[in-house]
């Protein structure tokens, strides 16, 4: 093991032994190299002659680039073409940390880490798995989950997904979560994704305490718990009584046996799916600056060893927009569009004529909602009929149909539901 990894491990062990136990073997071995090329390049920065870094520069010292590309972007060359740090751009990291506090006021002044930039939230989940998921580890996930979880946790890192039903009696299934956590031995890896993909559900304010209490009870028994919080659709809540902050706020101060890992980013929050900018942020009770710095170094080391760094251009564009006085208003306008589509699909599905063929699962937020088909109907066959006869595309999970109302103009939502209704009738030969 490299001495730099040993040094980081010593810091973590002395500060929070439980977090060291949560690290995978890869997590224990990884470090951000402060020696070698990076250190020597940093020492040479600003020197008259700098022959260290693997970038090409013009004779005037500016980053070399194709003229046509430079004309396409209204940003300084230095904010576009050079490599960005593996940690992410410092100004954007600070801005995003400020956003976390602003959007989650109940955090107060709770110390959290400085976010590490990732290549979207998918990459953030993968890097978190690199750090915390060992081969054979059980990863607890609600039964309604994004299929990419299987690729990441099982295919990439050889963990085992273990699910519990997300819903019972129209609300969050506390008993299912409790049973799975009680069955876990050793460390616990729990994934919480709200608003949930595919269901579009976020727990109510009255439900959050129940989830937190289950985690707290297991931690009190001595279990070491890492909670990966997939906040991809954060902020898109459409009903009163729904918890509007991230559950990170409650778990980041829960206990020294619970490490909360917030995985979020600009992808859906700011409607920039192709920018691929996400963040990993850590929170734990009594987290110290030294502990967070060690975790940041390990995370940045995993990023550097994986893809080197995140798009400099995407980070610079976001920082420029975040500095605009119009940012909040522009974002509210897009939220209002999605909110209106949510209200429309909820109103349409209220027509009792649809109950014969399908019924909606609980939904109150995000991009999606699901309908459960009645007995006798097969979702995959209905999907094919929708494609072939009604020029309509949906996603199927088992015998559920997922609808991305985020992608459907409000004026077409009536027709979307009516098409599904007709396809169900066609399948049954009615």
C-alpha cells in the first residue's frame, strides 16, 4: 500500500474508526497523488519555462486550441481548454456547497465536506461504490429502482442488490426497510433515491422520521452504515406535506456509525443532461475538517484513476450561470412547467374509467410516475401495442408502466393516457 494511502487511512481511523471500516479494499488503497507528476507540475506553475504538464500552449502562453472552437464559446480560454482539477473547479465546488446549505436550511451550520465533482450522478454512484462496496457486499435498495444500479453495484463492483417493497398501504414501507437492515450483518450499504425513479415518490414529512429512526436503531446496535443518497431529482416536489429537503440533512448528523453520502448535480436540477457534472458530498456526526479532507482526497484519487477529471467547459458554464442574477427565476420557470404537467396527469388519471385497466402508484415529485396494470394485462405486450398502433413510447418494469411526464407536453397528456387505455383494451380484445 502506498504511503499516501496509509497516511489518509490513519487520519480516518483516528477521527472516525467506523468510517474506515466502511471503506472497501479499493477505498482503503486509493489516494490522491500529492507527489510525482502533479506535485512537480504544481511547483513549476508560474515559472518562466514550464515543461511539466501534458498540455499544448501557444507561444504567448495561452492554451492551444482550434480557432473555430474558441469562437463557439464566450468564456476565457483558460476556463475552457486546460484540464480541470480532479477534485473539480474550486469556485464551482464552493458554489455547490453553498447551494446545499441554501436548499437544506435545517443543516444549519453542520460541517460537511467540500463536494467533489463527478461526471454526472451515475459516475458519482460508481465512485461511491468503488470506495464503499466490496465484492459480496449486500446493497439494500427499494424494489423500484433505476436499472443502472444493477450495472454499477452488481456487474461493476460485484455486490448483491437486496430489495424491499417501496410501498405498503399507499405509503413508505418502513417494515420492509427495517427487516432488510436487521438481516444485514457487518456493514450496511443502503441506497435512498428521492424523488424516486421510477415511481416519482418522495416521503412525506411525517414519514421521514420513521426512515431516520430505523437507520438510527441499527447504528445504535453497533452496525456501520453508509447511506448513498441519490438526489438526482432533488427540488422537484409538487405537493404540500412532502419532505422538500434531502434526507442527507437528517442522516449527516445521526451518529458516528452513519456516513451520509450525498450524490447530486446539475443534470436534472438545472436541465443540463449532457453537461455531465455531478457531486459527491459527505456528512457524519462530529465530522472534522481532517476527516473530510481525507475522504475528499480518496474520492478525487478515485476520479483521477478513473477518468482523470470532469469537463472544464461544463463546469465553467455552470459557474457562470450560477453567478447570474436571473438564475433563480429561470429555474423557477422550468419547475412551473413540470409542476403543471404533474397536475395535469394527476387530474387525467382521476377519471374512474381507467380503474378497470390500471391504477397509479403513489407519486408526488420528480420526472416520473408509474401505473400498475390489472390482472390479465401484460405490460410488455401493452408497450408493443402502444408503439405499433398508437405511436407512443413508455418504459416497462415488470408489470408496471413508467411514464416520464417530464418529456410530454401538457397538451398531449390526455392523449397519452387515452392511448394506454386503448392499448389495454386492444390486448384484451375488447
